[in-house]
């Protein structure tokens, strides 16, 4: 089933209603029904529902193959290894991340991993010296992450994320399903109710491989130039964009705007 999402108006920066003025209301109703249907279910059932329930539409998974990503990737593989998995290669990632991505995809038998990159011509035109991250880190993230992801998601009605309630106060009421108002897509958060110890226990019980940088002091891993080690007692994401007023790459949206403070990928 292919849903009919509302697409954003690039000039206005807010969703543009389609021919049917009730389209957003219909999408909100779909999300409410999905949450009611799976409210008392676990992560596996939520995933199975997202990938098979006609109300959810066509769903992809977006993964950074970061510190905790393997838990959700394993769950997805157990439900359907054919699920499209979108991995954004910003061309600034750690070499360890690229190796880990290939190894995990092979080990879990993921059959449809799509590696997203901004094309070389666009990079040369907008960031010819690779220095955009110094002058405008938000623009760098948009160029290398947000834009290629948005392009890749155009064929999907929603996407699976690894967001969890414990990650910030704003996520304390995070549901399994939510509507991304800016695009009209459904976000699926199967691990919304998981605590940090749940993630660790799942990885241990299933003997899942850890990202090699975690043991070296990187509990949260992004692009190499914008990620530093985290000292004992620091917030796990303290090493992301250290010293800058930024802690989010911009791929998550709240009320049609890119999430920043308090919202963590």
C-alpha cells in the first residue's frame, strides 16, 4: 500500500496541503490507529507491524551503524532481511565505521543496504575545500546527510529510527509511531521504551559485534572531524560537535523544523 504523504514546500518551509485538505488529519488518524494497535506490544511486534501493516505503508530503516545501531539492525533482520536499510556515507566518516557497516550487514544477512552519498559535483560546488563544517556545520550536515536522505526517502511512506524515551526529556512521551509533520511520513520507534541496559543486554545475549570505536572512548559516533572522545562522567554525546551550539545533524524534525538542542540522533 502506498500512502499519500504531504510534501514540504521548499520556499515556505512548512508542509503544503495537497488537493485533499483533510490529508494531514487522515495521516494523524493512521498514526493514532497504529499506536492503539501496538501500544502493549514489544519491539519485534512493532517492527513486524510497521513492515507488514497496510496502515504503515512502505517503510525503510535509516541506520548510522553507530554505537548501538546493531541491536535494532538485528531485530529488523529477524523480521525481514529484505527491509531497505539506508546508510548515509558523508565521506567524512571514520574508516572504522565503514568497515563495521560492511561487516554487520554481511553478518546479519541484510539484503538491501543502500549507501547514500551526495554526488561529487554537488560537493565540489558547495564545499570545494571540505571546510564548510568550520564555517557552517549545520549547512555541512544538510549537504552531506539531510539532503541525500530526503532524496532516498521519497519512495517511502515512513522510516524506522532507533530513538528512545530515555535520550532526552523531550522524548519522554515518544510513541512507537509518530507523524513527521514536515514531510507527512510516519516515523517508527520500536525501541522507544528501551533503557540503556536493555540495549546492552540485547547485544550481549545475541553476541552482536560492537563498533570498534566504542572501546576507544567514543560512545556516540558521527563524522570523524566532528567527533571526539568522551571522558568518564560526561554525557555520551559530549563528543559530538564539541564546543559548538549543536548536538543534532538535522535528520529528525519537530513541528516541521529540524531538531536541535535536546534531540539526539
